C-alpha cells in the first residue's frame, strides 16, 4: 500500500496561491479589453448566450436552446448585467470562480498531495479557472470552451478527494460536502463531466469505505438540485434534458473531433493511454488495489470527456501524473519482472506530466501573455454595441471575406467530375421552394456578413425577430432586432425558434451549408411554409407561414 506522506506547509501554500491567483486574474485587464486571436465563432456564440440572459432576461433551455449548463453562463451574465462590458464581465467571472474554488483547491492539495505535488496541483487548478485559451499548445487567446476548463477544475477537486486517503485524519463531512457540491457544479456547467465521473467517484468512496463522505456528498448534491428546482421549476430540468438529447442525436455535433477509438489509440493519444494503463497495473502490483481499480474505471471517463470536447485535448494527463507520483509505495516492493514499483510509478507519473506540459504551460501562461498582446489592427467584435466594445478581434479575420465555392456544383467548370469526387456520404444540397441554393460557405468575415445583412434589412424596413438559417443566430447583436425566443445560438438540429420568428433569413453563402440545409428541411418537416418577401446578393428573406391541416 502507499505509505503516508507529510503534507506541505498550508499557510505558505495559501499565500503562494493568493499571489498567483491575483496575478493571473489581474494581468489580462492590463490590456484594456479582451483580445481574441482564434475561435471568433465561439466568441460570437458566447456573446449571444450571455447577452440573451443579461439583456433580454432569457433563461437557458427554457428560452433558447443550448447543451451548455446555466452554471457556465450565469457568472458572466451577472457581471454583464451589473454594467461591465462583455470582455471585462468574462474576466470578472473567471476571477470569481477562482475565488470560489480557492479554498477547495487548497483543501484538496494540502490533504491529498505531499510537497511539490501540492504546489503543482494548485498552480494547474488556478490555471484551469483563469486561462484565456482552451488548452492545446497554440499560443493564442480564446474564450472558446471556457466551460470545459471550469468543469475540469471541479474534476481536479473531486477525483483526488474521493480516490486518495488523506495525508492526515479523515474529515468525511467536509470532503463529502466538497465532492457533492463540485459534482453538482459539473452538472450545471456541462453535464458530460457529471455523467462520466460520477460512477468512478461513487466506487472510490465505496472501496475506501468512506460511507459518511458518500452520504454527505449525495445530500449536498441533492440540496443543489432542490434549490435549482425551487428557483427554476421542474420545466427547467425537462428543457435541459431535451437540449442534451437533441445534441446527442445531432448529425453534425454529437462528436466534434476524433472517433472514440482514436482518442484511445490514435498516434497522438496512444502514449497517454499506455501510461494510464501501466499506472493501473503498477498500482495493482503495489497492492494499492482500490486506487488501481478506481483509476481503471476513470479510464473510459477520461476518454469520453476528451472525445466529446472539441480539440480532444487530454486535460486528464496532469491529474494522472499527480496521482501516480502521490501513490508511490514507500516500501521496496517489486513486481514479477523485478521492477521496483516506486520507480515504475515515478516513470509513468513523470511521463504523464511531460505529455501534459505543453498545454499546461499554455493554460497558465495565457493570462500573462494577454497582458502584452498586440493591439494593432484590431477592432471591436460587437461593432454595433458600444457597451460591449471591449472584445477585440483581428480586423482581417472578421472583415476580410473569404468564401469557398464548390467547383463541381451544377454550372461550375468541373461539374462533370461531381460523381467521381463524391464522398461516401455526400452533403445534400439546400433546396428552398424548389430552388437549389449555391454550394458556398463563408470561411472568414463574420462582421462583414452580419453588418451587411443587418444594414440591408434596416434599409428595407424590416425589424423584429429574424431567424437565420445557419450555424449562428446572432443577427440581433448587429442591428435593431430581437433575439428569437427558443432559437439556438449555435445550431444543433431541428427547427428551434421557428414558432417565434417574424422572418427567416436564408444566407446564400452561409458559414455552414450543411446546417443551412438541415434547418430548411426541418422547418418544412415541422409544417411551415416559407414565403419569399425579398432577396439581396447575400440572402433570401422569407416569412414563415404555418401550413393548415391538409394544406
């Protein structure tokens, strides 16, 4: 079994955390705004989500469709409603999360990880809360998938508390409460994490026979669920579940990256998988049977969360390294090959930390990098909203319009090769009222497109709620329009928002032609006709009309 280690100095650790947390929270503000250098589409998506809540008073799932939990949006919306620009509201929300998790991170570190491992744990934990990049090793700034980082921060608290024996005496009530609240937080931020890690957490507490901690964790989680039900009502949970089921059945977004098998065995990931499985074997050989079992159960959980997240960044590698190094036995126990297991676990632990180093450094360094970001040739992203003009993007990425046009579409010079070049699952063309729309996609130039469309609509005397048949429905952020109630700020499937839309705008060159085709077809299947009212060089504007029974 793993021997007892001495905890690090708690006061010194807390002081170090305070200095680092303050530095990472305040450094980005020095730039004077939030400068985004990648994933502009995700930034627009987040703006739509948050401003629907803070400005229009809408509630996720009940008033608009999203699989992202309310816990990922509430903090930003709260600071936005208090008057901060959206960029500074994002900074403030991240700082608030770091402050909220400061003590749980400290408690986990001081009670589960000895010496330098405790320091490494809290540095990475604060980085997950305060980073300005989703992960990977690209030196760029992004707010994309902030909810994944936040959920990982909670995971890093829950797993060690449930899996590892404390370095000193047990405090089951305290640890159980932290586990239960953190698991509830996962469910409210992104339910994937709750579903993936709940079985391993339960098994971990059972095999350690920490039944009191398990009971307290269940009570704490149920208390959060009860409070949310009282606040939001039962319909909130039904709508949340419906949104999750819609995304799970989506043709385009159920799995946004590698196949599940690739997450385990593709060249990019196989080294991490082997280190994980070797760690399980070495723990079992070292007679850390419970810990080895829990880590084995965590293997599919790690893989599933990685598979389900865009970019497939294995954020669990740092946790694997910390667990392997903290569970090294103090004895000279060896396996059948004569390998001393303390040394074997040192190898797998350090190996995992090396694999995690690039993304980890990128996460922790990103707030400091942002303080010295280049501001030349940047423009406000939400160009028509001065109150939220503190989010900046590189001008060429939002105003230089790049379109991709199929060279084998009907009428194109290479149309004769369409059949030879077709994939096994070719995309269906968009047919609107019998007209085949152009095979074209907008690659860059979001602002140019939205500002042009909004300007054309205003000059034509149109207003109200306009549903865009495309990936994004953020037109209301660029003109005097209303957010379409029930719509999806990021389209996943179906015809959300059609009941409340005054008009439907179908782009001639959308950001995603597959989404355009899907939503046009879904509107038709839902029993709506689209009556054309006007068209420009960039879109067709139609009025939705319910088809009468038998019509």
